[in-house]
C-alpha cells in the first residue's frame, strides 16, 4: 500500500479514496482540498469538476481543468486551515508543486470552501503572494473614518462600499 499523494502520511485507501468514492466523505475544507489535489495527481477530472461550487459552472471549464490535471504534480504542503465567517465557510492555504518542461513550479493559494446541503465545495481562492496591502483606512478610528458609498470597500473585496459593507 502506498501513501496518499496529499501528504497526509495515510494510505490512499484510508485517506482521499474515501472522498473520491463519495464526496460527502470530505467532511472538512482541508479534506476536500487534499482530495482535490490527489484527484489532480490521479487524473480524476470528474471529481475535480464535481467538487467546484455549482455557481462556478466548472463543467463549462472542463477542458481547462483537464489540462491542469495533466501537469506532473509532485507534492502538496498545507500551510494553514482556518474557519470562515460561519460554520459553512472555511479556508485552506496551500502550496502545490508541479513540474513542467523539466522545471519545478509552486502554486500557492488560499482557497475558500463553502458547505451546502452537507457537502463542501471549492468556490474561489486568492494568491497570497499577490494579495494587496490592507486598506490604510482600517487603522483609523471609526469616528474619523470617511467612506463614500461609491468608494472601494475597506474590506478589500473590490466591490463598492455601498454594495458590500456599507
């Protein structure tokens, strides 16, 4: 028996295979993220597509997803797993290493997962190395904070304040 590609130090049969057989067996965002990485290693395109949140319309991106799976995936490092703003949201920061044209690359991402109808789904992610600096207005006192309705939201969402936290 070989170890699971996700780096858990468990055998594949006792780790990601359970989720690959039944999506509901991924009971935490980290388990889903690890099983999605392992699906990349094993070429399980259907699993990756099916574990995207339905709002992502992953089926329409199947060809691109299949191409990403064709990379030579080498190693996964889970940097941090943390809860979200409620029990149906979670984040996993990871580094996934792959080889292409005899060079090794690292994909670093902070993935967001949401839980709906008892199933965790990948919904989106950010790239930690490219995240913007926090809005300087966040260090101001509330009484001195001046945010116009059409200004960018101070939470960093990229939306207008009135459409986000306003």
